[in-house]
C-alpha cells in the first residue's frame, strides 16, 4: 500500500447543482447537517464526481444556475497534494486524480442494492472495501431494508477487522432503518473506521450522529437565495469540551437540527413549554423549535455559544431568582447578566422570581407534574412572560 496519506483536508465546490461556491475542511469524520433540500446530497455528489471514475458523467442539469457554466470541484489532501475536476457539461471533464483516496459511495436510494465506488485505487483500498461491503450485504437473510441496515454495520466491522486504510466512505443518512441503539453503535463503528486510517463523510438528520464535543466535525448546510452554503464551527475550547460532552445527549443534540432552540434551565420548563406554545396556537415540532434543557442556568451560556457557532438562533428562558422589585444575590446578578450578554437581551426572557411563580404554582413538591397538569388544561391562560417566550421563539424560527 502507498505510504501517502490520501485523506481530504480541504474541499471547494463551485457551479454544481445548488452550489455556487462553498468550501469546508473535512475531518476524519464529517457530518453534513441541514434541512431537507438544503444541498447535503449535492455536496456528497460533488465529492463522488471528483474522486470516483464510476460516477455518472456530468450533465447540463448538474450546472448551477447563474454561473459561468463550468463545474469545478477541488480537494487538498493530507500529504500536500491536490485533486481537481473542471467540466463544462456535457463535455468531458478535465481531471487530476493522482493520489486520491479510494471511494465507496452509499446513497440513500441504493442502500439495499448496488454499491458504487472507485475500483482502480493504486492501493486497492476501494476495491477491498467494496468487496467487504458486498460480502456483508450478501449475508442478508432477506432483501428487506432493515436487513440492509444491519448489513451496513457488518460491512464496516469487516473493514475494520481486515485493516482497510485509505478509503473515503460517503454515506447518505446512515441512520436509515436502524433503531436508536443501532444508530449509536453505527456512529461508534464509523469513528473506529476513520481512526483505522480512513475518512467518513455523511449526511444525517439524526442527533445520534452529531457530536457536540467535536463541533469542528459538523458542517451546517443551508440553502439561501444565492444557493447552498455551509458553516463549519470551530473546535470548543479545551476547558469546555468535557463539560458539554457530559451535558449533551442525543435529545439535546436536536438543537443542531432546529430552526430555533429555546434554552431552559430544567425539566419543568422543558416539559411544560410545548403546552404553552400549544395554548397559543403553535406546534413546536411543526415549527422545528427544540426546547433544550441545559441542566441549570449556569450551562445556558455554554449552550448559547454552541448555537451561535452553528448558526442556530436561540432564545434563553431562566429564573431571575428574585422578585422583580428585589435584587438577586450578587452571584445571580452576574449569571443573569452573562446569559443576556451571550444570548442577547432581546432574545432573553427572565422570569421573576422563577417559573413556578410566573405560573402561579406554589410549593416545591412535584413541580414538573403540577406544571404539566396546569398548562395542558384546555383554555389555560398563559402569563405574559411565557407568551413573550413563545412570540420571540416563533419569530426567530420563521426568520
């Protein structure tokens, strides 16, 4: 096998389908995240067009509107070399692929059918990978979608055990047909596959495949008036990385897929706020609003910084921890000010003295249950501060 490292460290796509011009830096594992039709599949298709000689020939419909009629895809490799494609469809492309990684492409539509990929890699990595995947798929007891999903797990395990290296695995929606436990297991397998000397780029709508502790591995894909664009967050500071990993789970990772995240202190607010939205005629799921429990007020600024890094609008809702006409203790004054500074005063709703006081729920026993029963009652009156939360979040979600 060649000693050169063929992993991609930089990608630029211009004039391809919904993409006029975008660039990002692939990591060993890279997740393309965004709404449907934002252009995630187009990014994967551009990589395949650049690297895979079995890819379909580019056609006039692959050219982005409003450009010069030329498709350009370029990638920098870890070893310092570069590969490139330039094409004015339907003319043949000008290609420089020397030293490129072997490619295996697993599209959503063909998950249970044919595999595609580069068969002529100098180190035969793609050919070996395709053989491993084909063997795993052949072991399916039936042709069902669920069996195909399990076969994908087996194929990646086989690739790791056989010591495959130098493969770029492109996957559309790896979560398809897998239960949550299987999704978490597949995510760990993909990481192990990358750590063995390969690279993985996938598109996903599943929080199980998003790692908040590795923000730099997330590429947020957006569709704007000027076409598909991407945002790639910077890594978290070392002193925050473990903190957020310990706080984030798949449920909290929904914020990466939200149009707006409402950041709240605890379980009571998370449980009750969807009913508050409903009482005012709004469905949080329909609006793609995620209510994110942050595990305490002190964590809200951390979650807010993550939202900002990923371009996700957020609204903060927290207790003042003092009556409106009283001063909180100095520690709370500082924390309240930090939340407003991080999120923005216009996107911060401070509840005086606290959520229970605003909701008229006295006493400390069974707070989540009592709040849920109160706000799930048809015709319940919504206090003004909570109505403001709904108004601010809905406006943010609607852009």
